[in-house]
C-alpha cells in the first residue's frame, strides 16, 4: 500500500466511496437493484489475487468476509455472491453483493444484466451510513 495507489477511473465512475479497511478501499456500486460492494486493495499494480503477498491475501479474504457480513446485516438476502473477474477493469477488485431471489438478474449473474438503476436522492448516503459501522469504518 502506498502513495502510488490510484483507483481505476471506471471503478470511480461506477461507485460511491464507503471508506477504507486496512487493505481495501470499499466502494458501493451505483445500482440500486442490488446491494453491492467492491473492495479494491490499495496496492499499486495489482491485477490478480495472486499478485498480493500471503499476508495481503489473508487480509483481503478477511475483509471480504467483513463486507459479506455487513451486507447480510444491512440488506437481508438469500445469497452473497463474491467475484473477482477483471475482464474489463484490470485493477484487482472483488465484488461482494447481496442477492435476493427474484432480483433483476436472479438466478443469473448481475454483470451485463440491464442498465444500472441510480439510487434516489440520499438513498445511497443512508446505506453508506448503515454500512460503515457494520464494516468497522
């Protein structure tokens, strides 16, 4: 981690900041159809999970677990999906999203399923305010 970390422009455009955990910047996707967090390790040049050292990998998965628990508390769901695709945005990032049977993409993947639906005024900020203490931020 260090000063060389810069958030990919596409991730920045598609998300709202939630805060920083010890390793990752936590972001909320700008799509009210799903309660969806993105964790981005604040390490320059990371593309794959394997690019992190052993301690960083352990921290990443601990933070993914924290994000999943926060989502389950803030947005009760039937399933938490976790994925690190990186086919479009190369910067290492992990998606953690709460899925509910019957949501817009259920039971398929959310990626590429329709256009994002923006949050109503103040709605995302209220969700972030609920998520921060659940994440310990």
